[in-house]
């Protein structure tokens, strides 16, 4: 699916492959500008010190010199996979998960397993973009090394103990961010990067895995209704918005999605993990619809 927006010349790419291709074509000035914007966004949204973020980036040079960054990145990937496998799926009654959501998870994994080249596949790319957003590092190695530091178990006498603590501090600061501010930051990032729907769906999967907690027990009907609200938000924006259409989904999420717990009967705003899973399903339905056209 390819949509053009004459208002700001942003293009939503057809796939993660195209996302990655644009990143590889960026020059040094664009990359530097993107890194500063990424750090500023994280600092503003989480209250993390911009100076500390800059220190993190600087210290990564020491890790590269010691030759241990590859190991940290690999460990981070392993921990991230464990985190995703342990994600609490939407509770839709009787242990059943909506069929569409199950299809979404399987399809996202399938889309991202196709290799781009021997060193970088689609999942690698999408994971880099997620951790760039969370940790304010635009460079691929830096983002994935910080991911490793934030997620891997810390051993006694770890030579990178201070970096581990700082990376985790930034990650934890996102947990304290209000929901409207969090989703507004996601909107800003998606708009800046002109992400494909594939990449966005994977980012939602990551958010659901990292920011767990406060789950609700929904009905299949409620889940499908909320996903339809977001899909309609996207489709309505195609013909009316001067900004990139997909970013309107996150603007809607910043307003909050309300649902009624089927056991308690209480109505409240969905937590971040449940919201991200609903968004992932909505994005998947838009992708599937575009592929059938």
C-alpha cells in the first residue's frame, strides 16, 4: 500500500523493505538530524536527561572498542524474544483469542522473516526502529546495544553495570509517561519516519510486550469493535488529512480507548499493552484489505 500526502511530502512506504531502503539512503546530515530529534523526543516525553542520553551514546564507543557490542546485541535479541513470547494476550473469554489477532501475530512474524541481506532482516530492522524510539538512539548498533543493556540479566562485576542502569532508567521512564503523552510521542515518531503499516504493526507488538500490566477481560465483540474504530480512523484520514494517514491512529489512541470488563462490569480506559494489541489488529486488517484490492 502506498499513499502520498502533498501537504508535507511524507510517503508511507509499501513495506518494511522500503522503510529499510530509505534509511540506507540517508546521508550523514540526515542521520545526525534524526538522532538529535530522537533524543529530544525521548527526553521530552519521559523526562530522561538529554545529557544522560548523550553520555549513553558516547559510552557505546567504548563498548565498540572493547569488541563486546556484538555479544550485548545478541543477548538483547534473546531477551526481547523471551519477552515477546511471554506477552499476555488479550483475554477474550474462555482462553480464546480473537482469530484475527492470532492471524495478525503470525503474519507479522512471517512478513519480517524474509531476509533483506545476510546481516539485516526485516525483524532486525523493525526492532532497531522500536528501540531507537524508546532509547533515543538513531544509529542501528547503538540502539540495539542499548536494547541489550536494558534487557539482559546483569551479572556481578559486570563492566557495563553503569550503562545497564542508565539504559534501564530510560526504559522505566517510559512506564511513568502518561498514556496521552506516550501515544502522542508514537505519533510523532511514526510521522517523522514515514513507517509502513508492517513496521507499525511490529512496533505495536513490541509495545504490548514491553509495557505489560493493567490488563482487562474483554469480549470478542468489544475487541473487534475497538479495532474497527482504529481501522476506520485510518481509512477516514486517507481522504481528509494533510498529514500521513496512519499517524491519525495514534492521535486517536491518545484520546484513550474505553471498554467494559466482562467480569467486573466496570468501564475504564484500556492499558497500554491491551491498547497496542488492539492497534496491531487494526493495522493488520488495513494491510490485509490493501492486499486484496
